[in-house]
């Protein structure tokens, strides 16, 4: 489905496997495709006067953990396997003994995982596949479990986990394409295979067709009481239509949830010379006060935990080292953090549980412990929606130079906005009142690690200010 590539043959690696890409067919599962996300139009950009530099939030590197293929109760590794095997009968990776695997990833494990993360401040994205492998509907019935069990499972994610984790649909089933008029899977194809969400259906689809499909998935989660600012593509969903996919994601999420800034997750950039900075796409209406944009949030690692099927963990120590070695001198997390790019790593939920032996979770715990030991004062754990918002504010806030300061015009409000500008005198920097808005007073701190909203730091002839950026105009001075 979406296993990490064994060899990197493209500078910008689209999510998926090199083997699938080399196969050259858009009808294969996995994230790789012949398209290139650099073709997706960015749209409008404002004027940004030089002199004021926008830093990472609180001067720290964003860190986030992406969890794919999670849902309520259902072990997606087990239930996806036979459907993938029928759709791609020539692929050895789908010929596994799925019948012996557990039906369930229990809520006790969800709770163990979430509490462990909460204790350490880890945040990210957690998928809820709405109609997981067609086993049942998260907003109605999940055959194999009682209504009470399903309600409790939904409630824990919705009412507890969602504080630290964006909830995304990963389309409707993650397996078969659903006819959104009937709710039934599309019939078998003439060649005996099937229309699958993770590969083959999207090439050539219009924005409206894609948006209708994404909105159907979102509406199921809305019906179950979840809030979504974003959505995740299963495997190769969107391949062959990636420009339309970007626009459709924005339209679908905004139409179902009325959010001001939607985001989506589809791509990985695993290359040291690339960047995991999100792409702010299809921007329009910047001067209207009611702008439109969709943020493409990128992951930066492969799944080096337990794999999507929950039986594919490698050696624990070797896997941990791929993210970060013992003295934090190598590994993909080290590369991203040292570069200052968002350190976004990912797993598949079945691999974390790993059919009950928790191998993926043990790898994850060691990775997080090492990241925190080496970098705690230098990183800032964020949900994907928060990383998306920061990038949109960073790229889309207009900056105008004034005498002794700068005027910012922000289309999106943004917490912990952090800027660096030259200090012209001994006077403390300030945020000035604009119209009837009372600006926050800023407190000086002595170290970069102490930056939180409404503080500033002197560094030679420059100052760094951290504050919650409101929508509209803000004037900062340092004269
Ligand atoms: Zn997936």
C-alpha cells in the first residue's frame, strides 16, 4: 500500500514505493505517481518588505506525528489485506496470513498511546477511516462490536484525543470506491479487479467529482461529532489528478466544516536536500478579507515502525536509528530539525499495535525519547492544522516597512507568530494599537528557549518578538 521506498530515485519523493513507481502504472496502490506536486498552482502572494524576518513559532522547529490507517476498533491491516489482494493479485505483499490476525485494535491501546504522548507533549494527526474497509460505519454500526463499544471508541477520540490530534478522514473506506449516490461499492471491473481508493480511480477526475467524494467522507465524521480541518489521502488517491485534488480538498473541507484554513496530507519528501515546509496552494482573495487557500502538509519520513499491515516491523534498534541515532548525530529527524524544517514523521496504526506485541509503539517511544532528550528546548509539538496555519501566516501576511517599524496585514490569525527585526535604539520593541484594538504588552526574556506569546528577546542589534497575530493589521516597532 504505502511502504517506504527502498531506493530514492527522484529528488522529490512522492509518497509511496519506488517499486510501484517503476511499475509505471497509476493503477497501482501507494503514494508514488508520475505527477509532481510542484505543478500545483500556489496562487497569490503578498508583498513582504525586507527587514522583518518571520521565524519558526517561538523560534523552535515544529514537530508532528502523522498516524495513518487508524479508525475506531477495526484493525485495518487485517481487513484491508484481502481486498488489496483481490485488487492487485500479482503483488506478493498482499499474500499474507490475515485470517490469523486480530479483528480489533483495542481502545485500551489507543488510550495507552494517547496518554503516553500527552505526557510528553507529542501532537499530530490521527485518521478516522469513516467506513473502514467496509466493515461498518463509525457514525452508525460496526458489525462485530456493540453500539456501546462503538460510541465509547468514537467518544474517546472525539472528546479526549482531538485536543492534541487533528482528526482526518482517510477517504471513505481506504479500500473500495463507494458510489456516493447509493453508499455501495462500485461493481467489479470487467477485468476482474476493483475500483480502489488507494489507486486507480482518480486519474482524470474533475474538481467537483473529487470534492463530492471527499465531502462524503467528511460528512460521516461530522455525523459522528468529529471536527476536521483536514483530510488524508489513502495511498495513491488523487494520483493522476493532483492539481484538482488540491482544489477539491479545499472546497470539500470548507463546505462541510466552514473552516477558514483547510489542509491535507498526501506527500512525503524524504530527501535531505528537499523541504518539508508545507505548500500553501490555490491562494486567492488575499485583499478581500475573505481569502481562500489549501495547505499541503508534507511528511518527512517513511514508515519505519511496523508497516501498514501490522506484521512488517524491522529490527527495533535499526529502525529507531533511521529516525535518530543514540547521540543525535544522524537520522531523518535529526536532518529535519537541524535544518529548521518541520520534523514530521509518520506511521500506520496497525504497525504501532503490531497485532498486540506493540513493536511499532516501542520503536516510536524510543524515537520520541531520543528527540526530546536531544532537542526538547528547540522543538515545538504541533498538530498539522497548526503547522498549516503558521505556514499560511508566514507566506501570506503582507509586510510594509514604516519609519522604525513594520505594518503587517494578516489574512489568517496565527498563535505564537515570531518575527525578528533590527533594533534601532535602546527602547523596548512594542506592538502599537491599531484602531480600537488594545495591543498586548511585551515582556523581555533572556533566552530564546523562553519565547512564548507576548515576549521579546534582545540579540545584539536585533530583537525577536513572539505574539498571537490577529487577522488584519498589526504594527510592530523597534525604534
Ligand atoms: Zn493509509
